[in-house]
């Protein structure tokens, strides 16, 4: 491939199930430095039926699970076709898919949303399944975003994403390291939905609540927080280790549960920010939670910088478009220093 600039669409489906993020991006390299542009971006909310189906995907039979993989790929392809109607077609699509199982300890990770179905529906070459190669090499298969942090956002001391889970990346001893820090929007949204809200806008309900000291102490004692990276989190971990603790305190008001969870997340993230960091680029849906960011800023020594809304909302989709471009060029798009794999590697399956 000799084209100096590539245009691609990054497709991200997060664990919080808020929808599909689509970002049309371009990338070019000049004197060893990568440049990017987000030309257009949109979030397509999942209809309630899709949310319900994806939430229960891990409990499906083998046949229904395989069928859902194809159906979700077709749905993503149809969403892309509607968004692209009347436009010039991009060079490629890079789709993260929707994570259902993530057990790197068993060399297993699965993201549904068939890349073959997306390519067939759109007629555009599609890259998907970005994590499997790294997991096969003994890595965590996550986080994948740090190579984008390194090559696109390297001017910041650290990059923090407040998504379904919170994760952070930064340079340490000349290497990029990254890890999942704690649950974030997955936990907060679940609590808000118990009060009939889609999510706790601006953290207003959490702000009105009071801390539950016993619950906060139990959350902070979870073994995961004492483990050293590389490490990553998945829905299975959330349901096995964190949700039971919350359920044991279910007699408390939703506002108090949200207040306590918000404090827990802020404490764990502040603890993860390296002492040398002065500026932390903060993105993801949680960056719009004013109360969470306020608590994090209060507990952290670093400046928590929330950039413009396009980067806040679409940084992950941007970086998956970037990972797809690196895959097309045959360049490493996953770092062993982050995941613990045997070597840096170039992950992703390409469907023409």
C-alpha cells in the first residue's frame, strides 16, 4: 500500500451498551510522526431489543451465539450503509465488535459482530478481531488503545479512559504500560437504571447521595487492585467480584450507592495515576460525569484535562480506525509492554 493518506471508519461497541460509535478518520505519517483527523462521527444508540440481547449474550446456546455474531455484523453493516449513503466510500472499516467473553487466563477472548458480514453488507474491506492474536501469545488482549495513546497522543503524561471500565496508559522506564483500573460506567449505569434512569447525567444523583463507609471499604479491598499490571477486566469479573458486594448493600438508597461507587472509582483511578504525571488526557463517557471528574480532580495531584467533545466521545473509535490502518500496513498494533504477550504483535482479521 503506497497511499500516503488513508481514510477509515472506526466502529466501537462498548461494554456499557450505549450504542455504536462510528468515526470517519484519516491518517498520514510525516517524518516519523502520525497525524489524524476526525472528519465526522456519530453514535447510533442500540434499540432496547439489541441492548437486551447483547446483555444476555453470554448465556446463549452455541448456535444462538454464533447466529448473534452474524446478525450483529449485518446490523453494523446496515448502520454503516445508512450513515455513508451518498458519500464516497472510505478505504476500510475497523470494527472492535462487542466483547462477550474475556478470559485471557484461558487464552480466550471473543468479540461478536462478524467482520465478514460487515464487509459483505458494505462492500468495504473490514478489519476485526483485534484481540485474539495477543491472547494467543499469552497476553491480556487488552487494553489495545495505548499504542494510539503513544503514537497519536504522546504529548500527554497519561491517557485515561472512563468507559464501561476505566483504564489508563503512560510511559514508564521508556515503555508504554497500560491496564484496566476499575469498573466505571458499567457499574454506574446499572445503579442508575435501578432508579429508572438510563444513566446518572452529570453525576447529579450521586452528588445528592451519602457515602456508605462499609461498602466503600469492601470495594477498595478487592484483590484486583493489589495486582500488578499487565491486568484487565471483563464483565465476568464485574459480575463475580463487584456486583455481589453492591447487592449486599441493596437496602441503601440508589443515590447513596452511586455516591459510594463514584468515590471508589475516583480513588482507584487517582491511585493509578503515576506521581510524575502533570497532565492527564481524560476521555470516554465518564469524562462527561461532572461529579466523577470533580472527585477525581480532588483526589489526584495531576491536572485532569477533558478535551473537546469529539475526542471525549470518539477517541476509542478513532484509535480502532488507527489500529486497522496499522494492520493493513502490517505494522505492530499491540504492545507486549501493555498486555504481557510474548512479543509485540499485529492483530486483526481482514475481510475483503
